[in-house]
């Protein structure tokens, strides 16, 4: 495996994405929106008096769930880019000359995965940093301490979010073999959001607690899912399959 | 340089390429002619190590097509122009070539030199910083050719390079192929443009799932019907026809005062034919040699296969 070739493929995709305003906008806007909107919600809905709003005592339960939003949004962010990196290239018929170069399937797939993984993760980390800073600013007067960062956030952002992003990349590779337009790929790719939205809801409904141990257990399950999907996606991304069986 | 022996590709029950054998020498331009669905693209894809073969053998510069360890080596020494240009419309012409140059392992100096050389040769140097998406079809095709040449390959595979191009752009591409021929590059050209094949190819294979014929354009033309000599007389009578049949073994057709005789070598046979006609009392007004065309050969073979 020649990593410099994978990086060449990824760098080319970065260049292409920079010119696609819709991709740029969605990659930057969604994490930014979450990072600003959630602290605003807390700011305007806590201690509104007469028993209204969110009580201060609820904040330590709510805030870990909020950070989970950054895991949920990883799937649509990854999908927006991966669909262009894979299906877009298929639609524009540029995969065939790419596959004719002395580059292995693994090198191309890794390059595409880097291209789909890095920009959303950078955006998520930037958004999460803004979120934590604003949230600490808003909640410090109510809690008397800075809630972020903590171990739960570390596990969520450094373990869970990348694992969820990898899952989404792999799902997009598999989806790419079955669809022939970018929009269909995006619609199917976004489905990987569902399990994480389900976990978030379960946390909010009190069915599970999103504490560090639970997050580590979810991460463990994600590792297994990622490994399984890795084998399926690499079997899907073979030049013979792409040129003869992909739709 | 390129050699196949019984090369076959099946997709399930469908045989796309059936036991095809041919040899292309170094520096030769080989034309692969055939109707749509004949298996031309599938053959090129197999030779470019893009899809696997079902059976048979293929070698490029003594590397085995289908052998995993040789696959990357083959792709390093070939260039490929697919039937769809497949450029990155959001990247400039220069960036498109730069990307492929890196994937082919060219050094920075090689990339810079080759990009300039081929863009200048194809008349695109002034457009190097323009995004490929704004190019015309002809310009895109030229850029796709430059992309295939960026690493200076020994073998160039071109799949329908002039299809959908206006006559001027098609001529530029054909002239460029002839330039490459001068540089002794081995070129494998898929086309169904017979005129193009006749103009640029040293050898032609006619494919319709199976290889129907193989030879130089001239050999293929002759293989169909040879040539015909047309003699215009003042009047055709039985004595003239009888005299003609005595000296010629080819078919003879009479159309009014015109005789048409199938010949193999007109230079050798025509003096005797004309002499016999004159001796039999025929008054010759004109003698014309009609060549059978590559088109005749192609149509005959394709119809026979159907």
C-alpha cells in the first residue's frame, strides 16, 4: 500500500470539494449551527422562573446528551462528501481512467475514505470546541464549575464520533455500488444516522444513561460494525465489480 | 508488444469476447473494428487490467495480463483513453494532468515537462488554467489523450477517440495519432470509423465477439472480393465474352456495353484481358480498375457473423 498515492487521491478530492459550494456549506454550517444553537437553547430556557424552563439540576444530565449531536451529524456530513467522492466520480465517468492507473483498489479506496472523513471530522471538532466554550460560558454561573471538557466528551469526540464517521464512509462505499446518482446516494447514506439518533432518544427517554461506560460499550459495538463493513466495502470496491456490476 | 491467445470474457451466460488471438508489434497502430457490442471495449478493459479475463492468455511487453503481480507493471507502461473522457470538470486542465502524473509516479520535473509538451502539441497550452468543465467536446478529448500520455507510456489504448467529435477535432486527433506513430508508440485503437482505421492503422482486426479477420487494410480489402476491371466497349457480343472467359478465371458480368471482370492482380491480368477482347473484335473505349474497400470487407464479415 502506497500511502502517498492515497493522499494524492484525497488531495484531488479536497480540491474538487473546495469548488463545490453546497458541500462546503453543509460541512461548515451544520456543526456551526449545532454549536451555537444548543448553548442558546440552554441560555434562554434555564431558570425562567415560576417553575418554567430547564432546572439547573437537570443540566449535568442534558449536556452529555447534547454532545451526542456531534455523533449524529457525522453521518450526513460524511455522506454529503462521500457521495460526491464515489458516486459523483462514477456519474462523471472518471473512475475508469483512475482505475487504469498503477494504483491499487485499496489505495484508491483509502484516498476516497480520507477525503470523505477528514473535512467532516475537522468541522465536527471545530464545532464541538465552539459548543463546549459557549456552553461553559452559559452554564458556569448556574453550575459553579466548567462542565466541559470531561471524560464522556473525550470518549464521544475522540472515539465514538470517528468510529461513527468510519461506519458512514463504509456504508457509503456499499451504497455507491447500488445507486447511479448522487442524490440517491445521499438519501441512503444518511440512514446511518438512525442508530445514533436512536441512542440519543433512548438517552433522553431515560432508557439508557449516556455515561462514559455506556459510551465505551457503544464504541466497542461500533468497532465490530466497522470491521464487518470494512470487509464488505473492500469486497465491493474492486475494479472488476465497479466496471461490470456497479449500476 | 501486445499478444493474445484465445482471450475470452463471459458475463454469466453471455460471451462478450470469444477466443480472440492476435499480435501487435512494437510501434504498430492496431485498429480494432467492430459494431457496437462486438466486444471491443471489453477487450481493451481486459488488456488494461481493468476487468478479469474468463480464459485465454494475454501479454503486454511480456507481462501477463491477469497475473496480480504483473497488473501494476502493465498499468505503468500503458496509457488509456476511455470512450467517455472522464475528466474532473472542476479542476483545471493543468490540475487534471498533474493529478494523473502523480498517480503514475512521475517526478515533479517530468510532470511539468510532459504537461507542457502534450498541452502544446494538442493546442491546449493557453487553456491550462481553465477548468475542464468549460471545454468543448474536442478539447476534452484532447485533454483525455494528454492525460493518457502524461507518463510517456510505451503502449496507448484508445477507445473510440474521435466518436462525437466534429470533423476538424477528429482530424486533429487522427493527426496526433500519426505523430505518436512516428515516435514508435504502440497504439491500440478501438473504432468503428473505417476511414479512420484505413488512414492510421498498420494492421486491423475485425471483431464481432469473435475475431473475424486480421491483416493490413490492403489485405482485408483484397480478402473480400479482390478487385474488378470494368471495360467499356462500343458493343459487347458473344465472341468478346467467349474470348474473355478463355483468359480470365474470375467472374464476368455484362451490363449493356460494359464488362466487369473480377481480378486478383490487375497489373498482371489486365493486358491479357484487353488483348483478348481486342483480338475478338471488341472496340475498347475505357478500362477502369475498381478496388474493393475496407468498408466492403467490414460489412461482409459483420453480416456473415450475424
